[in-house]
């Protein structure tokens, strides 16, 4: 059930953390599915996953400084390795590694910091034979042998998609896997207090196998009625999650854009091509303008250390949000395309337009179609007033002209400048095609 806090949060921090940080291959738990490493070799990473520097309070403090209002931790990726002491038959860090429960301290620290707590959980679990063999129709040994030929896994998925024929014991085996999934979710939803958000991921073969998503949604609602569920529960989630690409048109209803700080979700030790704070803030402002959230990913190493470059990015984003907070929180979807050069948002009352200028014009910027009188235009980060004037239009026949706003280039925000346009009354926007003016 969608909760008001979600759309008001605007920014969340995604945390991809698991044993895949040890071998630092990137791709999280996909390498052994792609045949780059055997399952057994992949699982030797347990020995190197120490979490010795894990400091959930420091993580939570950094997330709060970033301006984010919620966080999402990968409690179990597709490898099936749980970060909590699951009672189900499956690998977990507490059972096979050198660490205690990692989820509980995270949940407590996030709550203590006044943030909303999210947990990531993959439907796909390659450590469960029932799931692995039903989906692939091959034993793990056969599939790994097939992977000796580069990219054979791609052909294998194609074959499964086109030739899947369930065996006589399919229903019982599949139900055992679904029961396992539900029991793990019961642990997460009952042992750590109220969980604000469940972030599901990857239903392999969902067009062939009934994951019973409606029943799972009802189960979650019964246990935790206020938990928000993302869209990766087929048609039963509460909001959409476009990934690594900001939509051109905003999805209907609540949504969240999830994105990496560089080119990988998890720690590799050789992260390159980091996005700059400016690039991330430009993306963030696009999300604000279309009424969505941004979920920005970080990837701690096997010891629990967040890479310094990611720490710096979160700090810079937090500094910008602190300077421009009124143009972040309490805003809603802004002007339609074509009215201004850049994204915009409104305040709740609808009598203030916030215009985000990541691409600065040479002299001025313009906004078309505002019928209202403009009381004042200023820079949000320092309050400096900007001169503005109307150009063109014909008020006597209802054509408002174009608002030209002069920019004090020496006083702009060092990252993304936000203009605050204060109106007389709620926005009254012209949407016509223009007219011929026959009477002046």
C-alpha cells in the first residue's frame, strides 16, 4: 500500500552488499550463472567476507547527510546468500561466514537516524535446487558444463523459454520453492519490526512459472500492511522502478529511478567512470520535475567500507540539497514539456514554480504560458532576486507572452541553480496554439 512518506522522500540510497564483493568481478551474483566461475568457486567468497569494518551507524549518518530519506539494503541477491540468520535451508552469512546478523544492525541504525527502512529481496535464488533446476531444466552440473562454451547460457535461456515442459512433479517442487521464499520473507517482516519498503528483483521465467504474486502481495499485506512494495512483483507492486534510464515521459503514479554512481552495482575495487555530482544532480532534478524519486546506489567492500568516491558524491549531493531543500522536499510534478528549458516542479500550493537550470543559457532563461502575475523571481540557494519581464503576448485576448528571467551569472549555484518563481495565486497556464492578433 503506497504510503505518503515515499513520494515525499525524493531520494533514497541503494546498498548492494554481499559476498560478491570479495572476488570483485562485478555483476554481483551473475558471474556463475554466466559461466564465468563455478558455483562452488563462487561460494568460496564466504571466506573473505569479513564485514570487520561494518559500521551501520556511520552508514546511516552518511545517508542522512546525503539528503536521502530512505535506504534499501540487499538482504539476499540472486546467489541466495542471506545477510541474516535465516532458519530456512539456504546459505547465509551468519551460518557460513565470520559475521553475525547484518540486517538487524542496519535496520536499527536506519531507524535511529530517522530514515525509512527498505530491504531488497531477489525472487530468483540460484542456491535453491528446486528453483535452479526447474527454471533451467538442467542440473547444476549440466548447466555448468554447458557454460564451457562462451555464451551458451544465452542459448540455454532461449531453449527454456521455447521448450519448457513441466514434469510430473513440477507443481510440488515449485510449491516447495515458493514456500521457502515466503518463509524467508516472513522472517524479514516479523523479526525486525516494521519494514517500510520491500524492493523485489528478478523473476526468471515469470512468463512460464506462476510466482503467485497476488498471493504473496496478500501475505505481505497481512503481516505488514504499511510496507510499500516495488513494481517487481508483476502487477501487484505500488510503484514503478525504471532502471539506469530516466523515462522521457513520467510513469503514471509513483515511481523511482534506480541508478549506479559508476558502471557497477557492487564493489569491484577498480570502479571507474564515476558520474560527477553535477551529473547525478541533473538526473535527480529530472526526477523531481517528473514527480519521481531517485534511488542512488553505493557498494561497500567485503569489509563494509564504502568507497571514498561514493562517500564524496553523497556528501556533495547532500550539500546541494541543504542549499536548495525547499525545491526538493514538498514539491510535485512540474510544467509539461515545452514550457521551459529544463525540468521544473511546483510547491504543494501550486503558486511557486521551481526551475532547475543545469544547462545555463548565455543571458536569460524563459518560461512560456504563465497567465499569473509574477511577484518575484529569486535564486533558491541564496535568495538573490532576479529581474524578469514579459515579452510578447496579448493579455486582452488571453495570450500571456513569455517570461524572460535575467541570470546573475556570478552568483549561481556551483552545481545546479534553482530559480524560485513566485506567482499571484495558483498557476494558471496557457495551453493554446497561439492566435492571430487582429486588434491592438
